[in-house]
């Protein structure tokens, strides 16, 4: 077998884009998504730190939401935000973990046990790194004293509904159903993000950064667990062949 630089590159690319193996196409796509999401978060964070144009849009949008608030819509947004807070997200994550455990879907069980609490911890760390103050508004609908960037509610929603979408897309049959699943989960994340901006506790850049942050984190979890699972399967097959 040739061992030239071009042949080694060809074998490397063949392994990275192979549907089989522990570090095949699933690993390549995962790494690409992680890099893209991380870069998006980095760009938003840099703009916020430097006070770029997006911070002006943040303030303008925050005041626009406050000026156009209505009692009925406020109640709806409060319901959405409370259902997707730390307690709500923890309960939904626990119920999903219980569902996976009862169905003996061990791969997805590990993903949810790592991604949900891990995502919350990551968000807390990032909040203390950037230490951005909450929006300052007259007569705010909600008043919080914790840091604003990135949005914890949006981050938790991105992890949970993103995980749910990934699982259901593999379970349902047909592209129309898969598209409907993804659309529903994306809509839920958007509703949570909207509720945080509408209630005046987050800026637009907070929720955008939270989405990018959590998309990267969830992809790390899914890719890592999938790679370990494939490695275990490969080793099991290797022992069976050797026997």
C-alpha cells in the first residue's frame, strides 16, 4: 500500500467521510457544526464586549418591546418563560431521561443526563465571564439582578428542544413529519427567546449567543457519546471476530 502524503490524505478523508467507523461522517459533521456554532458565539460575544452596532439594536429593541407591551401578551410570555426556567427545564429533562430509561435507549439517556445539567453549568460560567448587566428600563415587567449574557432560559430551551428534535427526527418516518418536528422545536426555542426579550430581562444578542452556545454544547455531547458508542460496538465486533 502506498504511503505517500497524497495517499495518506486520501485515506484520512475516506475515513472522515465514511458512514461507518467511530470517527466517520457523523464525527466530521459534528465537528463542523461545533466549529460553526462556536464561531457564531465568539462573533456575538466580541461585538457585545466592543459595543458594536448590535448593542445599539439591543437597546432599541428592548425599549420597543416595553412600549408595545399588552396585558394579554404579557401573561402569555410569562407562562412561556416560567415553564422554561431552571425548574421547568430540569423537570422536562428528568421526564425525558425517564422516558429514555424506560425504553432502554441508553445512548440518548446518557446524552440528556450530560447535556441538560452540563448546559446549565456552562451558561452560569459564561455569565460570570462576561458579567453583562440586565437591560435598564423604566417600569420593567420583570426585575432580575443576575447577569444577562448569554440567556439561561434560551440556552436551556436550545439544549432540550434541540435534543428532542434530534431524537424524534430519527424516530418518525417521512420528511414531512421530520420537518414538522424540527419546526415545532425551533418554534419553542424562538418563543422562549422572545419571552425573555419581551419581558425586558434580555437583549437580542443575549438570546442569539445563548442559542449558538447551546447548539455547540449539544453537538459536543451528541458527537462524543455517538463516537464512544461506535467505538464500543467496533471493539465488540472485533472480539467476536477474534473468537
